[in-house]
C-alpha cells in the first residue's frame, strides 16, 4: 500500500521556503522535492487559502511563508491539506447486519478513534519553528547525512530529545 506523504513533503517544502531570503518558485521547490511543479502549485494554493503561505507574481515572484513559524502548527498544515486519512486500517462495512462485523467494528472503533486523536494532538503541539530548530540542531551536529544519526527523536515545545527517554527539563 502506498503511503500518503503529502504532509511530509509540504513540511519539508515549508522549511525550505522559510530559509529562503526571496520568494521561491514552484519549479525550484519541485526540483528539491523530486516532484512536479503543478503538484507544488496545487498544494501550496490550499495552504495559501489557509493563510500559511502567500504568493508573489511577476519577475522575482514565487512562494513565501505568510506568518511566523511559531504560529504554524503541524495540525494547521494537516488541515490545510484537507485532513488526509491518518490510518490505512478501517472498518469493514459490507455486511452491517452481521453480528461478527458489528463486534469487530465496536471493539476497534474506540481504538482507531484514540489513535487518530492522539496523532492530531501531537500535530497541534509541534510548530514549524520546532522543526526549524531541530533542522538547525541536526546541521550543527552533522546528523542527517545518509546513514548517520537517524535515531528517532521527539520534537515539541521543549525541543528535540531521543524517543524513549524521559526529558529532565
């Protein structure tokens, strides 16, 4: 099953845009992301409607982040993308009168809802500024080159820390 990587692609794109001193063209963003400029334009148009990016026309025009990175959560971006499906798993609904199907759907329904709400809450807690700090930290530490330092890290209000370890801050 193919994964929906739009959120990841857009976050990556927004961080490149935030670092740019001038507006960035769809063509340049597409080349950096290995995708087509039309995909970039369509996707960023949705983010423009949400007030996350703005476009500038004419010579030297392109896309810019519209507001401070501290004021843009991952949830804002996720919602601007139309809230893509979080879980690939779902309920079987072909036989609503089947008691087995009903029992399975009842048992898994609350779990699926809790998983989705947990992810949404996590998206609300991380800002683009958090991701920018993590990116700068990785550049400073030399982490992120192919095969180096790809351990999982938790990013949030207190910065990045290794996953599985408790923060002492």
